[in-house]
C-alpha cells in the first residue's frame, strides 16, 4: 500500500487548520526534505531554516495542493527546493564582516560531535561503528552531508543500485541496533 494517498489526506487536513496533520507530515517527510535543502545549501543551519520556511508555506498553502496535478511528496519537495533556492540567493548577497561579535565567524561543528552531546548520540556512534565501511560512508554522506544517492555513488565510485542497497541495509541495521 502506498503512503501517497495518506500524505495527500494529511495535506487536506492541514488545509483545514489541523496542526496534528502538519506534525504528521513533518514526521514523515522532514528527513527527506531536509536532504533536499542540504543538497542545495550545503549548510545544516541554512537547510534547517529553509525547511522551517517551507513548512510555514505548507501550513499557509496546503489548500493549494491538488492531487490531480502530482504526488504530495513532489509538491512538498518543490516547496522545500524553492525555499532552499531563495535562501541560497539571499546568502549570496550577504557580506560577511569576519567580526565574531556580529555572529559572522565561520565554523562548522561536526554533526557527529553534536549528536554525541545528545542523549542518544553515543549510542548512535556505537551503532554506526558496527556497520561495514561502505554502508557507514553511504549513510553519513547521505544523511549528514546531505548528498543525493547519485552523488554518494559518485563519491564512493560504486554503482547507484549498490549504494542504495548499502544505505538501506545500513539503516535497517542501525534501527535494529538502536531499538
């Protein structure tokens, strides 16, 4: 059974002002949509901001979704893509001063280091360490660095189908390890 009709029904509920439906859409789609924003922006904070902007637009424009024109997942993806592109254009116009007092200092903390500070971060690192090298690299490139599957395949110099299998099996192993 496809999740698409359920997603379309959730968007119809969001259009009526159902906050729980919006929360359900976010829970089901945020990881994938964040990946889209990361692929465009290559910056976690900017991608998170773009995702937030996109979900505000979803809240405001859910009534404009028409299942006859295409899948709900594609509609959501386009909203996130547009929000990320808007953010990229705006960021291109920024002039950094290199003054840390203004928050313009450049730093990129390790995502895994941030996770390690969280309650489950150490457990996630342990579970990642149990994976074979290629699945672990694929998962990190896709979910931490926001690369698409074709980009991961290119980076790992492996066939796309193989990379997709590595990532899927790795995620299943992580789920099992974390439960």
